[in-house]
C-alpha cells in the first residue's frame, strides 16, 4: 500500500490539502466578507489575461499626441477655473494635494504627506476636522498611493483598507456624498513600476465597482487624464522626483479639476440644490467668496 506523500501541501487555516494558507478561498471569504466575489472577479480577470496588458506600458507618444495632451489638460484646467465656486466640501488626501486649494463657502482641504486609507482615523480625528462648523455635503478622498507602496504587490489588502476607511467616513459624516478619487499611476518604465501600475489598475477597478453599488458614493477615474499612450504623462509629475509619484504644479491643477468636475456633476444631479446654489452665487459678490481652508498635518 502506497503511503501518503509526506510533502503534500496542507493549508494551515482550513486544514484542506492542495493549497497553502495564502491561496485559501475560505480565508479570503472570511477576510473580504461581502466584497469577496468582486475581489475574486477582478483576480480571475487578471489570471485569464495571463500577462500584463501591453497597452499599459508601451510608449508610443509622439509630438502630435503630446500637443493634443497639452491642449486637453489646459482645457480641463480652464473649465475648472470658470466653474462655479464650491460649497460645503471637505477634501482629505495625501501629498498629491499638497498645494491644492479651492474657492468656496465652507470648503476645507486637509492633507498629510504619507497618509493612507489604513490610517484615515488620523485625519478624521484631527483638530481641523473636529473644528469644521457645518456638516459637509461632499467628502472627497484622494488616498491610496502610500497604501500601494506598503502593500508590496498585494492589492487586496488595499481594497480592504478602502472598504474600512469608507465606513469610517460614512460614520463620521452620515448622509454625506463621498467621492473616491482613483489612485494615480507612477511615472517611469521599470519592471517594478509596471507591476505597481498593474496593481493600481486592479484596485481602481474594484473602487469603481464598490462606488457603483454603494449609495451616496461616486468614483473619479483619473486614468485617462494622467495616462498618455499607456504611460504616466511626464509633465503632470515632478521632474525632480525619482520615485515617479509626486505631481508637478500642472498635475495638481489637473487633479483639482477632476475633483471639481465630480462635485459639480453631483450638484447638478439634484436640480433644486443646483438652482439654489446658482441663485446664491449670483447674489454673492465675488469679493465675499472665500478661499478654502488648507490644513497640513
């Protein structure tokens, strides 16, 4: 009689043979909870493709496409400049928002370099948030880059942090519209950056699905704005930053434009609120419009 193979793999979590703990479906179900199916769906799609999508990393940028890109980015910024001022908005984020400020009434920008979804409590419990006098109608969250850097190629941990952080924002500001901004790509073409951008794409796909099925949530996809021919647009990122993460002044203006577009579209979805806002803006002299309060931790 042939004895059992002594080297057979047995999962230390469920006790079943044939897989290790890090591949255990039961553990994933317990960890990801109600979002397990969505996370697994994204994983299976990546597995079927068999490789990184070449279109994401092939640089075919030429002078014509670069000129078009410059025109499109300037148009986005101009549209934001001419947009109506915002009202009752809280923006929280990492160093990508380092120099972002917005004109409006009861508009607050709270930023901390190195901030993550995992540690969003640090911002939500900070004095600037506690000092906000009026409940914001919109909370824009732009985080995730530092979560991705710390995840070491495991995007599902980041997805869990996003779910938990969103719950904390909803608990802090019940009934508020939450806008999740997609994680930006990194500039560069090395293998590690390619792997990073591939993981970012997976997390952003999850964020989009998560927002689409959750009430009072909106997803802002920055992919088309920050990518050109599958690569991060160099002019939107700092020329002196070797990590390929930090934005240039133009990049921050483009990101700001993306936020404004999302918030204004949400205003427009409620016609009575939009009409009231327009009437109040017309009645408010430009000299009385306030610049947003910017807090850096």
